[in-house]
């Protein structure tokens, strides 16, 4: 996948989070929990991409999902 495709996938997933939050009001968009949820969504996008392309997920030395294309 190209960087642009990855960026598009992240943006679409974050749009879903934003729409959900607008309906539920569950998270303060200026709060740290909202940013944490954004990070989880971004990780989920990268997990999905890696599983679809490689059948496995790569992690860095700290156990974080690698986000390289």
C-alpha cells in the first residue's frame, strides 16, 4: 500500500470515531482519553493492513504496532 492509501484508511477510521463520539458525547475531544482512543484506532488500522498484506503483525522493541508502509 502507498502512504496515501494508509493515510486515507487512518482518516476514514478516525472519522468513524469522531462520528461515534459526536453521537455519544463519551469523550472530551480536548482530553487525553480522546487522544488515546485515536491512537488505538490508528493501531487497529495498521493491524488490519498488516494482517491483510502479510498475515501477521509486526511490533517494535517496545511492543508497539509498527506503523511503517
